[in-house]
C-alpha cells in the first residue's frame, strides 16, 4: 500500500559531494533464476540499455578483469561520438546459494561527476521470492552542481522525484525536486530495467528484446509524473536502432 503499488521502498541522500539512491524490493522470482540472470556481464548490458539515456554497452572480459563500456547521452537518438563513455569495472563481490552481490564502479563520468557505483544485492526469500537492494551513487563537483542547477532551472524545472514532502494547496502530493529528484528518477529507471530483464528471462530468445522494451516502457509509464519522457513509438524506435548498432559497433 504505497505510491509504487508494489513491495518497494525508495530512499535518497544528498551530501555536499555525493548523491545516492537506494531501492529495497521483493520480487516474485526465485533466487536461483535471479542469480543466474544477473551474475553475467552481458546481461548487465541488456539491463542498462533499457535506460533511456544509455546509448551503448559492451562487456569486455580480460585477464585483468571485466569492464562494461557504456555510453551515456541524451533522452533522444544520438551518435555515439556525442555520448559520454563510462567504463565500469564489473565485480562479483559475493555469490552463494542464498546471496549475490554485484558491483559496477566507474572513476569518471560526464558534467563534473565521478566515482560511480551501481551495487545490487539479492537474497533468497521463502515462496520463490527474492529480496533486492539496488544502490546507485556518484560524486559531483562544483562544476557538476552548477551544470545540474542550470538544467533544473530550465528544461528540468518541472521534474520531480518520488519522495513526498507534504501536500500542496490543492491536496496533491508535493514531491521532492532538485538533484535528489534526479537521483530518484534514475535509480527507479535502473531498478525497473532489472525487474523487466528478470521478467523476460523465460521468453524465447528472439522475443526477449521486444518484450523487455515494451515492458520497461509500460513500467515507467505507471509513474508518468516522474518518468514520462517520450511516447512509446519513439522509445521503441530509438532502442531498436541502438540494439542494431550494438551488433555492428565494437
């Protein structure tokens, strides 16, 4: 009984130098299936590509370690040369029959951001369910804050997050805005991508991509106040083109 209509809690923290979003949730997938699906760097690229800002992802496995090469850009179609490249170190921090912890870390990001961390914990629950804890976090310097404030003062001025601060005069919920709002929106987008990927795991391989794209967009549209950016046809066309690019660009 919450605004998400699902067993989920979202929290965010803003400090002078860092933004962090956390989601705690129970999903109706057995732990074995969750662990098998997410203990795989290629599958993490499948997850990340669902996010509206991800333009490219390639997992590179080398003796020195596994890296996810990820391009982050606009919410519209974009050439890879215009998108920012992040290189995430992929680390399986723990894996047991009851627990999984995956950590993705990148030292540098766009617009004055750095020290990125995406951390997923999964723990087995009774009745073929799994507890998930997702953390999305990055550091931001003065230049990054200035750039973000410019965005929030112009095209992003109407954007809000999920934390309810109170009620407005008309009785509607007063949602948090600012940089915490940005963090909450993107943390939720990543969580919905993980959930959508898990949901599609049993589909036929040739049908999985389309199911993931359709399901992710449907999931985000349940929260239009926070997550709506474009119509379904535009999202699907953009992501289908990006998937085709995935197969030809290294």
